[in-house]
């Protein structure tokens, strides 16, 4: 049985975030830009986030080191800020026709269709930003102050609805 496959893009982005950190952090540690402890902590938290979303879309739990909700929220807030900066940078670097279309409020799908490769870097950053924003939104639902059910509620409901109904004896 599969899980909530409509969230595959979030699971893929969470996994890609782990891969980017694993690939980039050794050089950043070597250059003195981040500490080894910080790198280890961030990779642990992102592995936990990726494992959460693997469970959401595959209904398979992965054994990883735990991360608290607060750690996940902090990682996602930081990544969302970074992604927003990257989005603005990609927008400024985009072809003027892409910028004009965006400023005329042309829908993203139309920009992609009309401008293709010229819009691709901007659209990639757009997608990444919204993945992080969506992930952050879902984890905020798990805060005690939230009145909205978290993703686990929807996974449990999906599993319940997917199981055959037993006839009364």
C-alpha cells in the first residue's frame, strides 16, 4: 500500500536537502564556514525530516536519529529563508521577459510554458521555496498552539480508509 503520494515532491525535496548537506558540508567545514558539530546536527535533523516524509508517501518507517519538533522547525525556518533569498536572486538574474511576465502576474504554469529554459532557474527556485514553506507549514501544525491536525492525522486516516471493511458477524 502506498501513502499520501500527492506529497512525493515534499519527500523528494527533504531527501535532496539531506544529499546537498552531505555533499557540501565537508568543504564548508574545511573552509571554516561551519563547525563539524553544526554540520552533524543539521544533517541529523534533515535525515529525520526526510524520514518523516518517506513515511508519509511510502508508509515505511526509516530508522534515523531522532530530532525534536523544535529542531525541525528551526531547520525549516532557516531553509525557507535561504530559499527565499535564492528565489529573489534567481528572479533578478532571470531574463527580462520572465521578470516582466511575473510582474504582470502571469501564472507560473504559463511562464514555464511560454519561456521554457529561460525561466527554468527561476522556476526551480520557486518550487524549492514552496516545498520548504509547505514543509514548515505542516510541522507548525504539530505545535501545541495549532488547532489544525498534523500530517500524521492524514496518514492514519488514509490507512484506515485503505483497509478493507469487515462485515459484521
